[in-house]
């Protein structure tokens, strides 16, 4: 025993081989340097890595004419149980063509992976930009919101609910235009009045009826709720219901508990619009038309473009 009275640990058995490191998540091998489909009709040169999400890795590629694209790569092994679902999401994304929605181009496979080529958004997401900027000016917020709401209205008229609208899924093109991406949670409303029952979304942006009205289900208004959370986040700099753990976030969503910071001036028009959108009862939420007709949009400047300098510093619109 040592000075503290604790017994000495037994000596290690000599010569026992170290156990190999056990990884719970194995990183799949990189896709080939030249990505092509089985017929060899399509070739893309892999030129860079863009990022990784829940189930896909995304690379920058060049097509035969030298045009740059994003290529989403999903291993077939990881798709085994999700094949039908993934096909459905691809079909939804493919059916949408709008200047503020990431354009879906091709989908093909080789023996290991499924590949999806998408319009390249080389400037990251609004989440990345918010991290650098901390918050946006209200004119910038109007510019981004008008584009987001346009894309959202287009999706809804095509019976698509995105269900995961958040700053991290709002990409930017080289001209600072918003491109809605990641249709991994999107749902198609096939019959009028149909309600969706799956609990999905991202905690900070999830509408109360998704969490607490599972009997009734949810519909298009969940995207409207996220639009409200996005507006709050753009002008305040953090999401309204943000706290340390997910359970507490859900409780705050249930109780509609959020505040506007007092140390900065958020215009009363912005506050009023956010309050209207973050209405617990989905049928009382404003329509997308009513949102763009609100004083926040009609009585303040909407810039015709955002300079790329806005990535790092607030632009001067004067
Ligand atoms: P997942 O569907 O697995 O969640 P994401 O769509 O979130 O994957 O993509 C993962 C990451 O890849 C993103 O965070 C982003 O950095 C990058 N990315 C995705 N799509 C594009 C794109 N069209 N252009 C540029 N980068 C992209």
C-alpha cells in the first residue's frame, strides 16, 4: 500500500499486445479523383473538399467543360435502409427550380457511392457569415429574408415543406444571393389538408406543433415559424430559444419564452413582425404574403444587392 493506504495497482502482465483503437464512426475512403457514372458518360474531376453533414460529404468538382459544381457523396453502405427515403428527397429537390434554391443537377452512382451534383455555393452559409459578423443590419436582414421568403413561397406552391430552414442551410452564391439547400428533411404534401407526423427539424428552429401537437401533425406553417426564428437570429445574433440543453430549448419553445435584448435597438417593426410569426398556433401565423407586406419590409430600405465586403463587416448603404 502507498502513503494514502491505497493498494498498489497490480503490475501489468508482460507482453500483452495493445488493443487496436476502436472507432465507432469509420471514415469512408475518399471518392475517386475522377468521379464518373457506370456508363462513363459523365466525368467530374474532384478538386476540393467543401464540408460534411449528417450523412454526406460534399466535394468541389469540375465538369468536362471546366464548370465548378458541388458534389454530394453518400456511401451505398450508409444508404442500405434509407434508399427509398433518399430517392424521395432527391425527387423533391430535383423538381424545384428557383433562383434562391440550390440547383440540383445530376444524380448517378458507381459501385461504392451515390453522387449528386449541385450548384456550387462557394461563399459558405449565412451561419458562417453570422459567426464572423455576430449579427446583421436590418437592411441586410430584409434583403436575405425577401429571397428566403420567395424560395419558401415557391416550395409551398409546389407542395413542398422544407422542414429544416436554418442559417446553416441558407447558402450564398458569389453575388451574396441566398440559396436554400439541404432537402434531407423535406416533405411533399400529396393531398390537400394532409398533415405530417414525423418529429424532425433542428432544435432551435423547430415549430411548437411539431413537438407538442403530434396528434394533429404539422404542415407548411412550420417553415413560416423557422422564417421567424431566422429573422430573429439575423438581427439579434443568436436564436430566440437558445439555451444550454435541448430539453430546455423545447420547454422555452412550448412556453413561447424569448426576449429581445435591451442593450441594442431592434426596431419595433422587426420586433412586432417576429412576435407575429412566432405565434404558437400555426393557423394564426401570418402567411408569407402578409410577412412581406409588414411594415418591417415596406417602411425600411431593402438593398438591391449586398456587397461581398459584408462577409466581414457591416456594409454602408448610404
Ligand atoms: P447533409 O445533407 O449530410 O446534412 P449538407 O447539405 O449539410 O449535408 O452539406 C454538408 C456541408 O457541405 C455544408 O455544411 C457545406 O459546408 C457544404 N455544402 C453543401 N452543399 C454545398 C453547395 N451546394 N456548395 C458548397 N458547399 C456545400
